[in-house]
């Protein structure tokens, strides 16, 4: 196929210092962005600038450093909200998608879920969109049910709609699967769930870094995403929610900053979103996330998505020629994100990842925090290659060569 690109990958690679290093004497071929993405120099510089020039706590001090830090922190919140079509007042900074989901479990779920209620999620979910609801169901005497999947790795919408007839209290699902790459029709799913009277939560960990997202248009009550998968620092992410929901929820944690007044026998709460940001917040990494958003905006999320569709198409075509290669998920690149989960004959994914590492190629191997999905696939684990803006056709070619070498070693 014609190797055209929507973005200038070679130019972008110069922005990522880590891509200059070698692994086992080979060029680093980083294909594990679904686990965590690499960081451009602009993000690293933003962190260094904060710590070296205006390190201070936020929302507390009136001195120059404190005011500069507060301004930068709140500017990052505004960027994070605009990036997904939300209002800053509806965005709570958290450590990532997992903490966002747990915040909803504690602050919304424990108040709104009652004995006998039904909670719905799907078989393709990351553990962070299963385990909190298991805990909530057990605590409240509710029932957690799972919408099934079709053979192509898409949600069985007939089964999903059948579960909605049970009037679930909460419906939670991924925008994009971290294993199958399946991009779900979250607009339709939120509309159907809302019509059933359910509150919705969408896991956007694998969607926000790779495609344009408009939470308002999607219609989700809660939408969560992580900064480290979108070229930002670790330990920062966002829960985007309707303001009225946040106002009705109790605090997630108690302590400084989330209060308005504290008396010996009671306390009153700060306005949202500050009610959910107790203690000293992750100032530096929020600012770093803002820098990552600036970087992605400069490229354009439409171009990011276009680039990954082209690369994914090439990858599926090229890797399928490796002996013993079997991939999982939709075959149409337009219906999936930039991840390819696969197995190579009977080679264990950990063995394959070790061989590829010797070639300087970094992939993920294991159950990808999706053990129920692995059981549905009838495999113990898979290998996973995942892409971002710094990946190109040469990375796919390197992976194909690595698979061929592994196939030769294991005599496939």
C-alpha cells in the first residue's frame, strides 16, 4: 500500500527525547502507548519550569509564586475541559481513569445505589470499570450484569438493550477497548441508557488521547480519562461530569481545600470541582497535562485519528503475513483504535515480548487488566502493539521482522 502519512512523524519524533535512546543496541521501537505514552520535550519543560521557577501550593497564598501556580493550575483545568468539550466547573482533577471511576463509586454510588438495583457494564471492560462496581454491588446488595460481545469484538447491542429493560441504576462502558481496539457508539449507548433512566459513565482512557471527543455531544453523565496516555505526565487525569451531579454528591475525601467551613461537630463543602480535590493537589502534573494538550492541539486531533487509522490498516495487513499471527477485534480500522492485540501460534506472549525486546521493540504482553475478556477470547493472554503520533510504518515493519524472527526460533 502507499505509505502516506497524515502527520510528519519523523519531525515529531525529534520532540521525544526517549526515542533517541537504543535498547540492546537497537533503535527503540515503542509500541506500548496504550499502557503509557511517551512525553514530548514541551511537557518535560513545563514540569521543570514549574519546579524551578514558581513551585508553590495553589488556592492558598497571595504571594507571587502562589498566585502564579494557581493561575497555571486553573489554566490547565480549562484546557483539559475544552479538550473534551466540557466546562472547567465540571472537571475534577484525579490521578487517572481508575481514580475517577472509584470517585464515582464512592461519592455517587454509595449515595444513589440501593439494594436490588441493577448495574450494567460489558465484557470488554478494563478491571477499573469492573471491580469498583463489584464492590459497590456487594456493599449495597445490588446486581452487576454484563452485556455480551459479538464474534468480531463489538458489543452485542441486542443483549445491551435487553439489560436496559431491567432499568439499571448505572451503565458503565468503555469508549474504546484497550484490548480489542473496538470503538463503541457511545452516543447511541448513552442515549439508550438515559432513556432507561440510568446514569452513565464512559471510560475514555483509550479514546481521548487518539481522537476528537465531545463529552457534551456524547451525553455521558460521567466521563473519565488519563493524562499519561495522551503524552502527559503520570498521576493526573480528569473526571468530567454534569455540574448538578457533582453538586449532589458527597466528597470523595475529607481534608484541606475541599471545605468551606469546619466546626467541631460538622463541616460544609467548597464549590465544585474543589469539593473533590482534597489536600495538596497534583499541581505540576496538571500543568504538564496542559502542555500535552497544547501539543496535541497543535497537531490536531482529527489528524491524530487519521494517522492512526492509516497506520492501523497497514499494521493489520502487514502483520497478518507473519506465520501463526492471529489478531483480535474488528477488522475495519475505522471501527477500532490504534491497538492490535494478537497471538503468534502457541508462543506465550511473555516469551514473544522478551524476544522483541532484544530487537529494541517494546510491546505489552499479558491480560491487559481485562481477565474476563481474556476468558471470553479463550486465551490466557495476548501480545499488544499500540500506536501514537510518533509511530510510523517503519515501526510496523520492525515488528513484522521481530515476529518472523520469533516464528523462526519457535519453528512455527
